[in-house]
């Protein structure tokens, strides 16, 4: 394992218990209000499908996929994340593996892979995309949700009395950069993540052999306004794109 991957793994081990507090059994507000509806719409009917939740964290999404009838495997390189996921749901296959290699998984094993807020956290984008492509069956689908690379939520200021948002960029957007953000919400640790411009993601998808079949910038829709706890949270959700969502497909085998 490279030092960068080892450092990232140690970081996620340190914050795993706080992460469980963040997402609980249903996902945090951003997931519930903004991105999960898009993820489910891209995933479609998962009944009977073999689904890999890559970078499953404490497993809230794996458990929801299993409740919808999917045959789920959840992997994460953080041992602590996997221990929490197993304790929450001993019936799902949760085990330690790195998205960069997926060395525990054979080629062409899954109908679908999901990676929910993982790609900006993996030190090795290209290796991860190649591995996700490898483990998909021909014609299989990848649903990838990750923090919006153009509008980093941790660097946004939303003014109280008018609409819009201001973003602070203290390095060039086009430069790949390891970022360290201050602790947020109940977390006590700084957060490490990896900025890459949006085009780098697109190029990695195409280079691995994926076709891009859908794309969305998830936001709260009117039918969910009543679920938002404060006016300010609603305004932020309407003004700031937190994430991007891609639906990709591995080519079917030609006859
Ligand atoms: C922001 S959390 C998201 C967790 C979960 N998908 C969710 O939505 O709650 C990112 C997760 O990706 C995992 N991760 C990051 N890079 C990884 C890699 N190369 N291999 C496996 N897991 C990785 C971290 O350990 C962490 O659990």
C-alpha cells in the first residue's frame, strides 16, 4: 500500500466513529435531501442484483440496498468502518479492501457498483476507476456520487440576507491538490480530501472504458422542502451544488 493510501486509511480509521454519528442509519441531511434521491433514480430496481458498495463506510447505503433486495458486498479500506458496519448488520458481506485494487473481488463479478462520496477521498482516482470497471459484468452500471469539484461545500459562504454563495479558492482550480479542511459539525479531526478538476474525472471514466449515460447535480426538490429543518439549510441546499452524480456503463460483450 502506498504511503498516501496508508495515510488516508489511518485518517478514516480515526474518524470512523464520528462518521457513524454523521450518517447514522439513514444518511445525513445532504444525502437524504439532495443526493440519495438521484442515486436511487440512477440505480433503478436493484432487486436480485449483485451490488458492490465501494467505500461503504459504516454501511448505511449497503443496508438500504439490501432492504431493496440487492445482494450486497460492502468494502472499505478502513478496518474501523467495516467493524461498525458489521456490528450494525451482521448479515451483509462487509469486508476490508482498497478501491484502488479490489484484490478480494474477481473480474466481472457485479451487476452494479456504487461509490457514494468516495472518489474525492481516494488518493488514487485512476486506479479506483479501473478497478470498479474490472469488477463489473459487461453491460453493468456504476453509480458514482462525489463532492462537487467545482463548488467545495467546505469553502462556501452563504449570506444570510440574500441568495447566492461565495467560494474561496486559495489554489488554482486546474491543479490537483491534497486538501486539508478544518473540523466541521461534531468532528474533532481535520478532513483530508483530494481535489481534481471535473475533466480529470470524466477522462478517467472514459480511459477505463466506461460510457457516461447520465449526469446530475443533485439538489433538494420541491417535494422535499418540508423535510429541511431550517430556512437557512433550505436556502443553502437551493444555492449550493454539494455533489455530482454520474451513471456509467461498462460495454456489453460483443457477439
Ligand atoms: C465520505 S466517506 C463515505 C462513506 C459512505 N460511502 C457513505 O456515504 O456514508 C468516504 C469513505 O471512503 C473510504 N475510502 C476512501 N478511499 C478508499 C479506498 N481507496 N479504498 C477503500 N475505501 C476508501 C473511506 O474509508 C470512507 O469510509
